[in-house]
């Protein structure tokens, strides 16, 4: 029995070897056929392939050239231009006299210099152009031109910890001032959720909660006031938060 098993094992191994060699041969034959078809495809379409490769190279080189010779110089020019109206804006924020006049000069420019409006338009693809949207939006908000404020602030985007939320919150302020509390609430929540920090987040949660109270959505207001108390206990908005919580809780039961 032992001898029989050994012979059978040898035959089986031989058969497996033949099958393996056969399978390997089929695989190599398939690879050869695929390689041959690929070579034929390349030969047949080499002109088109070279054109496509050339276009890809041209696009890459064009992009690099644009970054170096167009965008970089534009960034510098735009930053230089922004310094002029920004000085008017900063003077206005300090609360000096003729605030409205300073804001208007910042928006429109003076003495042949660009204002925020021109910079936002002429340098729209630059960092300075983007910042010009922010300054223009805040300036219009201070001047009580709410539609323009909303338009410019919506065109502004930022990854900054405070500027991004401040812009969204300012849109909320604009909607609140034109008596559109639902829109104001939406933007206050966007501002609160855009970045998580101990300054802008509780500030806009507080504004959102008070706006919810105005809309008689007392449950939402209560949740927002409680969030300030529990998650931002050291924020200014949390100092008398229990008063607001009790007020919202009382209103929600009546």
C-alpha cells in the first residue's frame, strides 16, 4: 500500500507539473498577444499619442509660466494697491472723525489710486483681491448698504481662524439689519461652525440663539445657550448665560 501511494503521488505530481507548465504557457501566450496588440496600437496611433503628450507638456509649462510671470507679479501689484485703501479703512475702524467719508474713500479710492471695489474687480484671482472683497463688505455694512455688504462678503473666502467666521457673521448682521432673521440665523450658525475657537464660536452661537428667540424657536435657542455654557464656559458670552437659559426654558414651556 505504501509503494502504491508513492507511485500514485509521483504520477499526480507529474500531472500537476504538466498542468502548471501548460497554464504558465497560456499566460505567457496571452501576455505576448496583449503586448503585440499594444505595440500595434501605438504604431497605428503614434501621431495622436505624441500630440496628446505634447499638449500635456505644453499645459504644464504654460501653468508654470503663468504662476511665475503673471500670477506672482499680479500678487505683488495687488498687495501694493491694497495698502492705500486699507489705511482709510483702519483709520475708520479706530473711530476717528468722518468715519463714513473714510470708508467711502477706501471703497472708491482717491487721487488715481484704486479702492477696494477696483481691486476686487481688477485683481480677482489674487489674495489681495480676495481681501478687498472682505474690506469692501465690512465697509458697506458700516455704511448700512446691506445688499452690497452681503454681495462682497459672499465673494470672500478664507481659511483664517477669525476672518472666515467674521465674514459669515457679518452677513448675518446684514440680514438681521434688513429684518431677515431666518437668513441671519443661518449665517450666524455658519459662522459659529466654520472654525472652533473660544472667540468667534461662542460669539456667533450667542447671536444665533438670540435670533432663534426672536423667531420664537425657543428649543433651538435653549440648545445653543446650553452649548455655550457647556463647551465655552470661559467665553464672555458665558458670563450671564444662565439668565438666557432660564428665559429660553421658560418660553419653551409656554
